[in-house]
């Protein structure tokens, strides 16, 4: 089916929808003239790490999902239920629901499930990815206990016309197509993007759940996705601008069964998201007003589950002087859930304030405050304070101490409170107290440069919600207290010689996530590592570039994971090697782009991220992106 035909089909399917009543960053983020989302991300986040993924690298990974990008480009751990299946993020040993995901400032974690499926967010829906490590509830609100991920669409004025066509062909029936067109003049900019992703997932695997461990071919794991993204930006005058973003996405998949199972479940996800931003940017004052909607429909077999979030907010960012800046805002959210066993809605009002104080050029202090009123009642007040001190600076070196103390929270999901049977309307919000301290350094020595960042963090999460067995059903309860602590280390080094450049990236994480309380009196789980939280994970990537050619080789090593709360069942550690070669071409400025060939899982390692969930062996991909 062609891309245009897929788009027509997607729009028709929507019409038939059931009715419903400055920190250290590893890379430089270039912001367009009207892009103000980074105000909260970096300006008021002293003492914390906001990481921006490389824009050129994201263009080369066209056709990947957000989950694949985070797995490929960071040391974060993602719980994968199979290729193209449910993919959830764990940061600093927290659960999937303790990490917030935003698209152009709009929260897109499911209000019913409390988490996001990173496999259904393709790169075609956004231009940049920013990752905020650590507790950030005072800045972003509910769910940001372990961290947050921010996706944004960037438009530029006076950029002329650009037509881009991309395709990716890979093993196991993988095929990606994408067409985008953008235009920008002095007053108006827009971009239209259409994409289609398909994979048969017909890889072979060893069935450890069958006698003799026979080799089989995956027959029920097809994934098909199509989408349309429309971005607009209009400059009203020298200080006022409007920006609008629209995203339609449909994802159909056969749910890959567990090893030894023959289930034939299917799931369809249909999403509609839209955001409108107004900005008045004066010399000292920036005023923003935002409204947005996120509507998600998940059809699992024949059960329809629909949620909708409507958001309205406004904020003032004022610079009193080079030493003092402050941000104050209010946000209203209306949430409605119509699921298989309940139909509920709720209101949220959030008041927040952030202040920066720079008593000297080498010292910066940030303080953030947030209060959420949920259904007329105040949830835990969430303050945060952070600092950065450059204690040694020269023409070559820059050494910096960072620290942060913050509280965060998570509102119980709609399912936790209202699912029948088992929902518990009396649940308390999960809350956390997080501390971190670290050391960063940058150096530039002639042709050699590098960056280091080492952070120790300690987090206590209380009122952790679990679903526990009762006499005839499972019920949600506040029963767990967890202490998360560990280390994060990031390194980026580069060496240049003429038109040759070598770079090395290292991400290492040590996560100790220990259950302090046991689960509902289960003493065997007390003092044990949480399931599916690897204590150690390391990613190393080396790159060599000469002119238009770039070669990379990467290793991802993931330590053992416990399957059960008593730590009696263990999944073995695994090590994956990937490599690839890309070529960037430019023919007289009229035709440019890049092509690449990639090999994943070079040594054909047989591994499982989650127990009884098969993963593909060695596979190949070829991609071509052309810009006219």
C-alpha cells in the first residue's frame, strides 16, 4: 500500500472512531527563534542534567521508534516485550510510570495506564529529543519521579523550501517510508510530514518453553504504522508569535506471544495530539499561553479503551537582572477516561514557580515550587533546589560541582482507582525525595576535547502502588517503600586531525533499587532488588569520520535482571554489538542527503530483555535520505 493510500485509510479510520462524551549538556541544542520550550528544561534546572540527542544522528535514524533511539543512543534501560511491542522506560531504577513523556510541552503519558509506550512514538513525529535525568516534579508535575523525556518540533524562519524523502529497508520484513516538506520565510514557517512503518517480525528464535528447545519462526508479531504531522509557526510582529502542532498516528500490531504460548491478541492504537502556543517575547518578559489536546484510543482485541486530556496554561518568565530570573505559571487539565469497565473524568489545577539566582558568574542556584490541586484537594507540595558551582575555570579546563534536592509525586492512575474489579479510589499519591551530587569537567586541548559527568543519586519513593491478589481478584494498594541509589557516568571525547575525526561516547549506570517494606507482608521480597532493574548497564560507542564517510561501532552491555520480587529467578546478562557505515553526499547543492548500512547484533546473540519474550538475532538495515 502506498504512503498516500495509507494516509487516506488512517483519516477514514479516525472518522469512524467510537463517539466519546544552563546545565552541562552533552550536545548543543539549537533552538529556533520562537522555540521557548527549553526555558523550563535548562534555564531553571541548575544541578541537574538535561541531555540533547544529536540532531544529525536523529536524521540518520529516520524510521526508528523513540524506544529504539533511546536504546541506541543512551545508556537508559528499556523494558522491551519484543521488537515493535510495548516498550517502557526505566530511569534510575524507577518503574515505567515514574517517568514523564512530553510532546511540545503536552504530557502524553496515558492517564489510564500511567505510562507511555515508547514503541508507538516514531521519529517522524518530532525533531528533537531532550532527556531530563532525575526527579523533576517541581518543574513538570506528576510522573517525573525518575526523569522525563521531551519531544519537540522545531521550525525556522527564512529557511526557504526543502523536500525530503527517506526510506529504510531491513531484515525481517522491515520497511519505512517518509516524505516531508518544509518552507520558511520572514513571517511564516510550516512543515508537513507523512510516514509509514512496517515490519513482519518473522525472525527465528529458540523456544525455551518447549521440549528440546526447537528453533521456530515468529508468526504473530506484525507491526504497521502510518502518520501525519503538521507544524506551523507565524511571526505576528517582532515580539509576538504563534505556533501550532498537529499529529495523527495509527499503530496496528499483532501482540507477540510468550514463548510456549499460542495466543493471537491484536492491538490498535490511534492517537490525535494538537498544541497551540502564543508567545510574547519582550526584552525582559516572555509571556506564553498554551492549549493542547491528547486523545488516545486503544483497541485490544475487541475492548475499546479511550482517554482524553485537554490542557490550558499560561506562564510569565521575567528577568529582573543578569542575577535574577523568575518563572511563574498556572496549568489546568481536564482528563476523561472511557474504558472497558469504567467511565470517569477529573480536573487538575497546577501552580508553579521557579527562580534563578546567580550571585557570581561561577555560581548558579535554582529553586522550583509546584502545588497541584487534584479534584479539589492539594497533593504533596513539591519544592526543589539545585546549584552549580564552577570552582575552576581556565582557557583549557572547566570543573564544576552540581547538587540538587527535590520532591516529586505521581497521581494514581485512572485504572488504579476505578478499574472494576480491583480499583481503589482511596489510594494516596506516590511521593519521592531525591538527592544528587556530582562533578563535571570539560577540557579543550588543541585537537583533543572531552566532557565528563559523574553523579551520585539517592531517592526514596514512598506509597508505591502495587496490584496484589485478594480472594478472587487483584487490587491496587499503597504498600511499597523503595530506596533507589546509584551512579551515573557520561563521557564524550573527540580528536580531530585534518578531515579525520575520532569520537568516543560512554554511558554507565549503577542502579540499586531495593524494596524496603516487602509486598503485603511478603518478607521474601524485603531488602531485594526490584524486578527488571539491572544493577549495571554500560553503552560504549566509537566513531570515525573522514570527509563524508562515518563508521561507528557500539556495544550495549546489560547486567542480570531479577524476574521475581524475591530475586530467586534471574535473567542472564547480555552484550550486543552493532556497527554501521554512513555516507553524506551533496551534488552541487541541488541534491544532498545520506545513505547507510547497519548491522545489529553482529554476533547473533540469543537474549531476552524480559523473560519468555524472544528478541531478534543478527539483522541488517539499509537507509537512504534525499533532500531536494
